[in-house]
């Protein structure tokens, strides 16, 4: 498990990139997340970059890689990844002899165009948020909110990778069949219950051979890092189509990722115990390990904000809808997702995306979707400007942010992921 601290996590470290040392920066030298970028407005190929303060370091221009293939970099072994992180940290630190050369390899983030951080071949969406699952379950099954399998097996389904976009994505409101409870037959048209889902995305690094499961104690060696993920959902389409095979058109029209992959190494200072509530079943042996119990959880604060078209026209900033933390939300760890995904011999590949599922806390103001916030559309959310929302309307921009902070460690951020429905 990637929990060992080293010199790259030293809270005293400072960078010669001044903006990385500013309080509240998402990208101090202790973070060093990876993404793909090019100069805004250009048609050149996307290159591998690392965020440092408000800049992007071009890894190829800095002589750190000889390829622009992010998936190949992600496929490297743990020792290679740690060596690259150490080289980046040393080269970007105050007093480094790399400053003169590497300063020429910097591009301001404001002048860069970002894309999806790697090639995503396959996408699996899990359902790890127990409070989300319970609240949604109560809306449909008051007497049995959770299905009998929920506390025993990580529930998931395979989603569509082709419609995954990067932060800033603008997408059209999906259309499909819906059926009102009192209608004799379904109708066709645009979704009226469009929602967001606050998730983390776990990106696979080194894969496994077909037929070779990944043991729980080795699972995190196969994860490259974490992004923010908004897995948009058309609730009315889903209600009509999902039985018996699960989500289809309700989910495959758009999913949006943040542009930066925060590595598992960067998250080492922000690990937490993974403990099941008293009385709940303990994981089966293949999903259990001392290391996973001791530090399998990630301590990440997650925030959701909304900006309506009216707010944007008035120059008003997005307003917060919810604020929560992953330690209260996730019933399964990232390592357990990898292990369960491969226990039947399924082969994961570099760049595969595993969605956490909606991460909601136990309190109403920690909900990870409008479906929960509005109790299925029954209680509208009133915004500061007087507008009301039960579900998303055209022109709405949804913003998600994430960060880690803990005493004795430097705050690091996951950046943000935004998307707009039109």
C-alpha cells in the first residue's frame, strides 16, 4: 500500500515556482499531479505535464520523459514512479540547479488547454457511498433501502468511456424514454430530472494479465492516482430503463473528469483507518488485509457548487450546495475495488477508470446529488438569488472541488471539475 512518507512529503519543502508556496494553493511541491496539456488555441499534440502552483511543467521539455504517452508512464512500476516523483521534487525545490533549464519548460495554466488526463479504454462505476445508497433506496424501497448484497460485495457496472470529457465540458440535455407513474405508456423527450453525482475516479496504472487476480495487499500498486468525477445522471430515464440490467442511456451521455491525476504517492499523508460500523459484516477474506484496515481510506474533503445562467449573467460566483468528506462516505476502499474487479480474472489496463459512486455523507448538507438534496424532487433547494432547483436546468454549471488537509502536512488539492448542461 502506498502510504510511506519520504522527502517529497516534507512540509518544509518550498519551490522556486513562487505560486506553489502560496497558502491555499492546490498544487504545492508536495502534490505534483499529472495531466495532459497544450498551448491554448494550438493544434499541436497534447503533452504530459505536472502542475506546480499556477504553472505546468512540460516533462518532455524538462528532459524527464521521452514520450507524450501518459498511459505508458502510468504503466511503470512503483519504483519508477517514485523515482520520477523524487526527481520532480528535487528539481522544483528552492535552490535546485534545474531552475534555469526547467523555467523554460513552464507554461502558465491560464494559457494551457487541458484534456482528459489519459486514454480511458474501459470505465467501471461502483456504488461505494453507503449514505447515498441508503437515501436513494428509501425513496424507492422504504422497508429495505439497501439490497441484501450491499454490505458484502462492491456493487458496480460497466459504463461508457467514449463520452468521458474533461473539466469545462458542455453537453446537451439527454433525451430518452420516460414513464410517469400514472401514465399508461412511456413518452419520449428530454430528461426533466437531470442530476450530478459527486465521485472520485481511480485511474489504473500497471495492469494485470487475464486470469491473474490482484491480491488486496498489492492492489494499490496497480493504481496510479485519483481524479474528481462528475457522473451525470438522468434520473427519469434511469427509473424506466434500469431493470433488469441497470443504467444505460441515463448514464452514458456524459461523464466529466478533472484534468489532474493526484498520485497515490502524493496522498500518502492523508490516509485513514478503514473501519466497518459495529454490527456490520466484515469483508470476506479476499477483500480484507491488515494494511487496508490500518490505512485503506482516503481523507479527502469534497465540495459541490452551482452557478445558474442567471447568476453567471449577473457576475455572481457559484454557491456551495454541499461539503463532505470521503472517510464518512465510502463503504469500500480503492484497493477493495481493484481486488474485487479482478478476482474473477478480469484484466485491468493502464488508464482504466474506476468510479467510486456517489460520495454522500450522513447529513443532508453532505449529499452528493440533487436527488438526495431534494428528496427525489419533493423539496426544492432555494439559492441566494431566489432561484429554486429540484434538478438541473439548462445553462446550469456544476462545479466540484476536492482537497486534503491535515495537521503536520501541507494542504494539497485535486483541482476542480466543472460542466454545463445546455
